């Protein structure tokens, strides 16, 4: 049935539930008493403050105790069973100044984490003073990430697990939305510095990740829950030891590493949404394994349907055997084509993690960490709008083509796991395996009601979509890290990685009908619409990669040369099957009740042997395509100091890439106009760093990078989503984009995590790839040239005048102002000026927001273990779709979000977190940006939510 009325939860109800949850949280906090053990654990790293990275072989000692050890090849150290108290720590290494850490507090039953910067001693004549710092300036400050950033060879930003809870970050996409100059589209695709996903790249622990999206090269970042992530690092300037196939940012998702000591943790949480929870939402009967994010075969093509022969589209001239197959097939398909309503439960999630180290002899240590996460969420709205327009006359006027109200219910399931092991042999060698698997399923039920204004009878038209999307991502990485101290401290890092990503859309159903405006009329199926249809789509993409990196020090402290190579093979397969409902000679008239359209007694043959309603298989023009990409790359780079406070990092990378796409037509023949690429590119990079004191840098960078079109964009394959949506079709004539990049950044690293940075950047793009709208369908085109310029401001500060030993207040934020320019093609400009004679010959890049802002404020009560955070994000208006016709372009309007997060440490390792999200209740709105007035393209509002979670950590 088409039931759309829901009992909405009021705003007052939301406020009451939030208040109640807050009161419960405070009550739980007060119900426990504090306990502690008598000994603690200290873990950390000694970090090279000049060149970055860990210092191997450094000697770390806790003054006044017997705790002394030498750091491993990555500069790591670990002390267990340290008695509770306050200590002074000493770190020494050859060719470095001594670093002293004072007032280091060890709490019984807890793990203290400390990363110690150590500075090079380049004087042979004068004994230099050591480096002394208070422990409070280092503890809990994510110093390792800041130190990596400070001494990085390129301009980069990072956000670590310590920030995830404070900022309410649930996955890697959430994390990227807090990074300066970055925004997230559709909750999963990242835009960096105004450049859409095709100009960015994503790696997992440094290795390439295949994409499961049929239309994009981008990795869907919502597949990485924060519970399995250690940090998300964004490199914004190219260095030769990284892939050259990015321009905006290279996003590296780093999964949790082996812990310094054994632990186990779990968490459980629930979320209430004011527009969904305990109210009616659209859904339908799925499979028994939907709770696992996968279909159990319920949505599979019925086994009676032949794989090597299509069901006929006509009911005449069929043999008895063929007619019997058509009859059985018509009855075998599920009869459910429209959604119904059910009461939505609370969204829920849980996670469990463990890790430990196991000594294997005197020098060998085996480390293990694993985690499992699971979440099931529900969302719904019934006030959505979807509209499409068409030009009339000379093109200066717009008329409504379709206009619909929309109700939607979504049920999402996601679970994932990691298992990382590392075998350390002494302090110089490590072998490891990193394994990750993620499975997700998203079930959408959509109902639209609207009109075709040009229809003579003015009937009401209705559309129902039942759409299940199943995704999986698996990754296996074997790696080795080796330091050869007898061979001038040469370092060798290697990795062999294999990953696979899949996306399936089984039994995507679209039902269309119309209800008469007059009593004398009759309901219809078809008419202005297509007949009801069902789709099955499958996509699989695999990536295999081998890479080696060799680092050779130059002298004792003069710098280093790094070189290496990579070979990468990517393969993709995509196929689609499409079926539609047809009426045979014995089919009855439609009575206007959707459930009756497919009732069993009118499907297939009737008692007289006549075909009634049956299902035929139709084939799109290009139903299948495959793609192969082969990349071989080598590089060399040098990192040295020509003068005391100057650092130069320069080199080049050669990438040889071949992309082959094969598309089959409806007859199974390969097309002759498939898009292929075969390119060799030298990609140079020059980066200069001027250091001021020990905590200020001025960075300059020049580089060349590229952006290749993906398989989908090169294939002329076309796919239709649903009515009110668009058909997407590829373009085999696309070429790669080539980009010149200029960057300038000034950064000041103050005490603890205090930071201030200003960045300027410019990008000149040759042959940028744009998504274009052409008379009801989307395609891809190269435009001639594009330019992007921008500035980023970033700051974080502990407010000393509002802080003391018992509590502290910190604030942080970033602001990005970006401007891009693309010359319109002659055709595009001529079409625009038919509607608006004053239309500019230039426009912005697709996906670019001119303004992105983030702000957060945190108040932490140290003794009570309480933390209160307010997190704000603004993403400015951006170009969503470019029209290559007389229609106006489509823009996504600016979006504001405000979240409040309260977390509370509880006794015995428990922790509670309360989150209020989307407090501003801003809507997702897209408009046709007409020069006379903006017109609705789509609109939806998912409402506010409140979540409550509890966690426990055993150490």
C-alpha cells in the first residue's frame, strides 16, 4: 500500500528525551566510586624533531628507577609496572641533544602515552643546552601527529583517535569533514580544497583501495568506522614517494596499530532521531540476512530465469516449452513492488577490541590487535521534494516537467573487523600482516507523488522504489620494515597488498502508476511513465599492489636519499540485467491498487492458456563493461639541509599507466569506441622549508600531478536510476587532467597541541573532467582549463586564563576560502545566454564550496573526568551539476551543523558519552540556479538526533 502519513515525534518530545538522557548520564556518573591499581604503564616514541619520524636506538630512562630501555627501529619504547608517582624522563641518542621531560605523572591501572621530541646536535665545538619540557605539554596532545606534521616533507593535516570521541566522529568521512579545506558530499565522498573526489585519492595504511562505487573513482569513506582507525592523514602537496594521481588531497586511513600493552574494550550505543524513531517509516520485506548487511538470496534472480537466454518481450509465437518458462518466471518473482510502513526502532551499535604483545624468546615479540564493529541505523522523512524543469520557446522560460513530494525510509547495516599482527625481531626488523573486512547494506524504500503539468488529464502520478545496495571491502597487506645499522643505517620498507571491493544492487524495483483526476477516469500503469521495472547490478573491483622504498642517510645528520618503485594492477567488472512487466492478451485492467498488480492469480498463464501479466527481459544499449588499469611507477627524492635553517625536499616520479575499458552492446559485441588511456608522465616536486626557532615553519611547494578518468567515465554504458532522477552515460573521448600546484604555508607549533597555520594554494588544471547535465541525463566532459586558488586558516588554543590544574578550556577551528574558475565551452555559453544574456563566460568547478568553516570548543574537568564539546561546521554553496543545455545549473545550498558531545569517565574503566547532533536541523537542499529565481531540484530533512553510549576498557 502507498501509506505515507506518519505519527511525527514533536520537537518538545525531542527536547524532553535529550534532557532525560542527560539526567540519566549524570545519575550513572554519581553512582560509582573511584578505584585504581598501584602500578601503571608508560608507552611512547622518541621523535626526530628535525626530519620527523622515530629515532631508533635512543636511550630512554626514568630517573630514580631501574626503568631503562632502547627504542626500536620506529623510535618506540614501553615501560610496564611503573609505580604510581611523578617522574622525570631522560632521552638521549647519538648526534642529538638530550631531551628531559619533567613532572611526568603515572596513575595506577592506566596507560600513559608520551611522545618525546629530540633535536639534532650539529655542533662539534660548543656543547649545546638540552631540551627541557613539562610533561603536561606532551601528554594527551596527539604530539606524534603534530610532530609528523611539523617535520613532514610535504604540507599535510591529520586527525587522530584522541579527537574522535571529543568531536563526535563516527567514521573516516566524519573525520575528513573536520580537516581544513575539506568537505564531504553525500556523507561519504571527500572534497579537498574545492576539488571533487576525482581529484583526490584514498589509501589504507598507505596502499591503494579499490572503489565499489559504479560512478566514481572515489573510495566511500563511510566504510571505515572510527573504532578501527588510529588516524586519518591528508597530504595536500605531492611528494615523489606517493602516487601522483591526486591534486586536492591524498587521504590515508591508518588502522589501529599493535598496542604497547594488553587490553580489551567494548562499547554499546543507541540513537534516537526525532523524525524516525518510534514513528512510521517506509520499508518492505527483505531477506533473512539483512541484519548482516547482505542479501541471503531472497532478492536473487529466480532460478527458473535462464542466464543464457532472455525472457521474451512479446506473448506471441512462443513454443510450448518457452511459454512454460515465461509462465513459471512470472510467478517466481517476488510480488512486492511497493513499500509499507512499520514502526522504526532506535538505531544501535556496538564494538569490541583487543590487543596484546607476546614475547617469543629474548628479542622477538609478537603483537596482535583486533576489533569488531557493528551498527544498524534507521532514518526517514516524509516532506521531501523533487522537481525537474524544461525550457520552452526560445529557451528563456522554464516550465515544470515533473514535480513530486517524496517520502523515504532507510535501514542501514554496517559491520567490520580488523586483525593486525606484527612480529618484531629485535629493534631493527618487523614483519606484519594487516587485514580488514567491511560489509554494509542499505535498504531504501521511496514513495513519490506528483504531477506531469503537461499531461492532458492532470492525473496524479505515483512512483515507488525498493532499492537494496550491498557493499563489501576486504584488504590484506603483508609488510616488512628493516633497519640495517651495519650498512649506514639504510632502511628498507616493502609491502604486498591485495584488496577487493564489491557493490551489488539485487532486485532494484521501480513501480509507476497514475490515479485519475476525474471520477470518470481510470487508474493506469505506464502512461507518461515507464512500465514497472526490476534491475540487478553487480560490480567488483580488485587491486593488487607491490611496492619497495629504500631510505639511505647522507652522513650523520645531513639528510637522506629515498627511492623506490610500485606496480599496481586494478580490474573492474560490471554487469546489469533489467526486466519489465508486460500485459499479454489475457491481462486484466489495473484497479488502482498496487498490491493487486502482481497478485499470483493474474501472473503468467490463465486457465485458457493465455498470457496475462508477465515479465520480459530488456537489454540496455551497453549492459556490461570491464576495465583494467596497470600502473608502474618509480621515483627518487632527496631530503637535505643546504643551510642550517633551510630544508630542501626534491625529486621526481615516473608513472606509466595503461587503462583499457571494454563495453559490450545489447548483442554481446564489444564496442569499437571504448575509451582507453596509455600515458607516461614525469611528475616533479620541489619543497622548501624555512625553519624559525624550533617550532615555526615557512613552507613552499611546487609540483605536477594528474587525474585520470575512471572506468565508468570512459565507458559509454548508461544506467537509469528512477523517475525524477537521471540516466548517466560515460564518454569514451575523455583524457587525463594535468595539474600544476603551488603551495605556501606558515605554521606555528606552540605548547602542547596549540597551533596556528595559514596556507595559500593555487592549482592550474588542464582538461578538467566535469559532470554535465544534457536533456535529462548526466554525462562527463573535458573542459579546456580550470584554476583554483584559496587560503586556509587554522588555529587551536588552550585558554590559559580559563584553565588550571582542575579544568581546561580549549578552542579550535579552521576556515577555508576557495575560488575556482572554469571557462565555459562555446556551446555551454551560447545555451546559457539564451536564457540570460548577461551570463558569465566563466563558472566555478563542480563540487567546490567557496567557504568551509569548522569550530569546536571543549571544556574538560580533569579530576571529574568530564568533557563537554560544542562542534560547528559550515559548508558553503557548491555547484552540484553542470547543465550543457539551456537549463540552469544545479547548486547544493550551504549546510550548517551543530553538535554537542558530553563524555564522562566512570569508575573501573567505564565511560559514557551523550551526543546531540544536527541541532540546527538544516536541510539538504539543491536548486536550479536560475537568473530570475532559484527553483527546487530536491529537498530533504532528516531531523535532529540524540545518542547515548557506554564503553569499558580493561588493561
